[in-house]
């Protein structure tokens, strides 16, 4: 390296130093420290006691952990595919040549940037079985009222529906993908007599599969780590129950309660590492599955 190159490298590292330090101290170190904590009995105070793999053995037998995993997988299995479909439909709507489309785009995107607690508060008011607008609509059509938060059969579907308020963010990404599709493909299909649905399933859908894969991976990651909506919507949290019959006890909520309410940092670290491993395996599986249906323009 010349003297100028060494100086540029030094200056570059100095400018990057704050980010490098933050990355190592706030991301890399906590990951390795979690591995250590997972093998200890630690309350957050005092000295950690090494117990080997006892936390992982307890995790496999913990009925609440199994319930939390079921609730999380239920939410992810419904919220992610529904979110992708809603985002695509919104993107198709925003791609229409209408004068007011920019206004509609802003309205659709706005809920995705609102604070989660605000959306949850509005949803609680909207679905209140006593005076909520949704209950009044049901009453107008002589339909039975549903307690979306108090009935364990509807709590998880309620969170799934609430998750679709953030579909506007993914819809903008799908919209950019739709805009990148060549018009020549549609014109050629129209000459061959293809209709709207034929063009969508043979041109539009295959061309946006890379974005679908991206949104699928991102959605699975977010779904497995779902916390805010379930925690805020939970009733009876002061009694240690998250939602009716623990129907809103999501996996990350259980990690949070284990660490900060029950003061079992070691067990919570073991739970977090298990979630990390499952997330990696699911992501790898989705990537491998995506090879059979994702279409790239360079191929």
C-alpha cells in the first residue's frame, strides 16, 4: 500500500469506528453473551451459576413454551400469506392510472408508519363489544356481536387482522416491482388475446416473485418475533395471563415475561437462542423452496 492508501484506510476506519463499535458492542457481543447466559441460572443480579444444558431440557418440557410456540406459529402462518395478498392487491390498486392515486398511496401507507400502540388503541375501540363501531355494524345487520379481545377463539385472528394495517409498506415495494415490468410483455399478451386474469397469472405474478420471496422472508422473521400487538392487546396481564387462556402468549412475549417478570435471564436466553435457530432453519428452507418458483429477469 502507498502512503496515500494507508492514510485513506486509516481515515475510513476512523469514520466507520462509531458504527463498528456499536455493531460489536450492541449486536455481536449480546449474541455471544446469550450463549453463555443460556447455560447458567441467572436472575439478572448477583453471580450466574453454570448449569449446562438444563435450560434447554426444561424448554422442551415447558407447556407454556409449547403454547407460546403454537400461538406464534398460528399468527405467522395466517398473517404472512394474508399480508402478501393484501399488499399485492393494494399495489395493483395504486398502479392504476387515476388522478387521485398519489393521495390514495399516502392514505394506504400512513398506517404502516403509525406507532403500534396507537393502532392497537384504535383497534380496541373499533372492536369493543359494547360500543365499538364494528359491533354497531354487526347489530345493524342483526349479526351476533363478537368479543375480539375477550374471546380466546378470536384473539389471534384479531391480531392477524390488525397486522394488515402495515401492508402499505410492502405494497409500495410491490408497486415499484410492478412499475419495472416491461409494457411490451403486456402488449404481446393482449395481441394473443390474453385477458386481465391471464396477464396477471402469466406475466405479473411471475415477474414479482423475487419481491414475494423478500416479503415472505421478512414477514416470517417479523411474525416469529411478534410482540407489541399481542402484549398491548392482552387482557389480565397483571395476573400473569396474556389474553384469555393465554391465547396471546406469543413466544417473544413469553421470553420478555421470563426475563423481566420472573427474573430468569438464563432460561430466557435459552428460549431466544432456540427461536434464533428455528428462524435460521425456516429462512434456509424458504430460500431452497424459492428456487422452484422465483423467477429472475437475468435467468
